[in-house]
C-alpha cells in the first residue's frame, strides 16, 4: 500500500484504538469501584477482539499479540465460567494492558516504532 492509502487507515486505527482502550479502561476502573467486571466479560471480549484485529491488519504485532492473549482469557472465562477467577487480579491485568496499549499508540502517533 502507498502512504496515501495507509495514512488515512493509520488515523482510523489510532482513533478507534484510542476509543476502545478508553472504554476498556472505564470498565476496569468501574470494577474497582464495585461494579463487577464479570458482568462485562462479553463487552471486554468484543473490545479486545476488535483491537487485536485492527492491530494485526496494521502490522502492530505488540498490540495484536497482547490483545490476542487478552481475547483468549476472556473467551475462556465467557465459555467456561470458571468459579475460581480472582476478578481483582484480572482487573489489574486489564489496566496494565490498557497502559501498554496506550503507550504503543503514543509511540505510533509520535512516528516511532511501537
């Protein structure tokens, strides 16, 4: 693809990923305030699936890889409904993942390699 084609795609990726990461962060922060993250498993799965797919399409492997791992975890929780999940730890992992993706997006926006 030429730069003329990829630049608008990059802008869309950055905008959408930032929006999705913000949603993910809001869900995680709300769960710290007592709203159960387990009620948001499907929404989290959808968000990380979208981030993963977009990052893979744009060849941002670090974001795609992390998002894929998160997707696997939330898929497992959604499908198997295990009883022994420590949702507090899971929330912390989501927040650390959000920080990582935000940092990667900032690197991309600055014109650096993520």
